[in-house]
C-alpha cells in the first residue's frame, strides 16, 4: 500500500491567514524550522495507479498539483478513484467544490455526513450540473466498501464528535465525526484518518470495544467448526450435505422470529423501520419470495424434497434445541444485547464467499442456481452487520453494557457451534466421502 500525505495542518493551514503566533510568523518569514503546511488530507493506493483521496480539503488543487502520482494521464483523466469523507466539516469537504469541472466524482460518506453537506447547501449545486456528475456511496461502520477495483477498502469507525458549525439547527442531519480505517487488497491495515471533535477517551473506548467484539466473535465463529472445515474441503458426501441443508433450514426459520422480538423491544420508529427490512427479506413479501424461499431452492438443488424441508420433518432434536434457544435468549436480553448477538453477521459475508467457491469446486453436481441464498447474503450481510455494529457502539456506552454485549455475541456463536455438534453426533456413519 502507498500513502501520500498531502497536508498535515489543522483547519486554515499553516500559516493561518488571521494568526500571528510564533509558528505562523516563522512560516511567513521562510524560517526553515517551521515550514508552511497545507490542510490535512492524504491519498492511498494499493497499486500506485488508482488512488483514494481521504477528505477534500480547501487546499486540494495545490495538493493535487504537487503530487505527480495524482496528475491526469490524458486530456481528460484522473487517477482518483474515490474520495472518502471523515466528516462534513468544511476543512474536509470544501475541496469538493473545487473539483467541479465535470469529471465524475465518487464520494464515500455516511448518510448523515452526506445530508449535512448537501441539504440546503446552494453551493453543492455546482457538483450536480449534469446527471451522474457526483455519485455517493454509503459508508456504514463495520461494513467495508471496496474502491479502485477492489484494491482498497474503506471502513467507517465511530469516533465521536459534533456537527459542523454550518449545520447547526438541523441536528437530525448531523453525523458524528467518523474515523476511516482503510486496508489494502491483501488485508493489511493501513491506518485511520479521523474526524474532528469528541473526547479521546470515548474514541479509544469505542475502538477497543469494536476490536473486542471482532476478536471474540471471530475466534468463536462456526467457520472453524470441523464440520464446516470438511464441507469447504470437499469432504462431505451428498447425504451429508442434504442433512445439513434440512437442519439448517430450521435455523433460518428462527431468524425472523428473533428479529420480530428485537423489533418489539424498540420504541424508535426509525430503528423499527430499518430492522423490519430483515424480516421482509427473510420471509418475503409474498409466498415464494425471500431468504426462506431461496433456501428451499437450495434444498431442491441438493436433492431434498422442498416441501418436507419446509415442514421441518427431519430436524434433529439437538438442532431444534439449539435453534430454539436463540429467540428465547433474545426475549430476555435488552435491546442492545439482542442486537449485539446478531453481530455474527460481521463474519458471515466472508464465510458465504468461501462457501460458494467451495461448493462450485467440490460439489459440481449441485445446480449453481441453488446457491442464490449464499450469494445474496454476501452483500446483505455486510449491510446488516454495519447497521447493527453502529447501533451497538452508539448504545453500549459503559463497560458493564459492553461486557453484556460481548457475552450475547459469544452466546450466539455457541448456538451455531451446537447446531453443527448435533449434526456430527447424530451421523450414523462418517460424513466424509471417499477420497
């Protein structure tokens, strides 16, 4: 990964136009001990060809001109693949107005950062003089967004803060300042670029909490279970796959029940509207739609009778006990604990992608159309994980509540393991196919 620091000064740069401090005076004199600095921004690239710009400062034209890697390579061209905004502060956004010549812009921002910058902002119209001039892509904490042909990914991490001064009076539009964590295509962590404001202690506590959730969830997630290891290595027989599909369907039926319980715990209409989507996506708006219907397609693709699977005729008692315990726990947990238990979604998209590749390679007898459920959950899982993580971080603000949230996530991972344990224990013969 290549990182170019384009500017490292606070708002106004150094020297600041209305400041006569010792540093600003020395910078104006050309004193070699204090060099002039432009406002904070950086450019990041995985290949040195396509670049992600971190914030668009008021100094952006000078910054781009002084960095040869960011120069056009043709008459009308830019190597800048996208611009990520860490907040709606003018120090981070005003440069967008300087990039108005018509070259399409892709801007990554959270919903509230976008609203704060675009709503009732007459100057923003210069970026909308023609259709498609500016495209926005939503950032959600915990749901990395790939840019530059997958060479980079941007992840928003809550960092506290306050709305920009120009947006005061419309608090519902404000986005707490966010730090951006970016990674190269090979998965290495690149670093963070932070928003303004917020107490350092709060930011550190939030970041440590998110890291703890990821660590505890990742090391207990059921992708490590021996059954899944065998599945992805191509060592399951057709009967073993069919047994898993039949039993896992019962877990799928518990998901909208769990989500309905979470829905009933909230007094916030906005939260309920967002969470309701999960139930609709799993149950469908009509018969034959939704995630459950896609799972029955998978059942048919592996040779099961979809009607029998839908009736849950052959669900193992151990699987049923494990799956029923999930909504029972959600019923007793607080809202934030219940949402935290769903954070296994943070690890599901990668598992689904590996599962698709493994099934296509090792089980070619399965109709590829039957893998539609897995394909759908790659993107939906990232979105759901991001929304849930943002909610948990915003509402688990004390060490005690954070401990309970981690415990809820651990309990959910235990349920997923127990389901697979029941499959292993009930197998009349080894599931592995002959090599």
